C-alpha cells in the first residue's frame, strides 16, 4: 500500500445523515477532508489503476458533486 493515501470514511444513509459505520479506504481520486465520496469494497476495490494488484479492500473511487433521491436534492457540493 506504499504511496497510497488512506482516509477514514464515514458512511451516510440515503437521507445524507451520518451513520455509526466507518471504513478505511485507499484514495484513488485525491479526495479531501469533508468531501462526500463513493467507496467500492471487496474485489471491486482492486479495479482502479491505483489499487490494481494491491491488497486493498476499500477504495475511494469518486467524489460526489450532487446527490438526488426521488427527485429531491440531498447534497450539492
């Protein structure tokens, strides 16, 4: 995992509220503190250029700009 930045990611529910769940994920996109991100886990976490062939179980794969549920905005960057 040398050269990868690891971040603690707090999971959000569908209403954009904090949950009590966390994961440590390798950052493949240059995310920063306070950003809403998408995380892939399991074997899918090893599919990015940054994590290919590495023992990675969670990866930040995208930074979220907007989030809409049922036509209602839940998050805007």
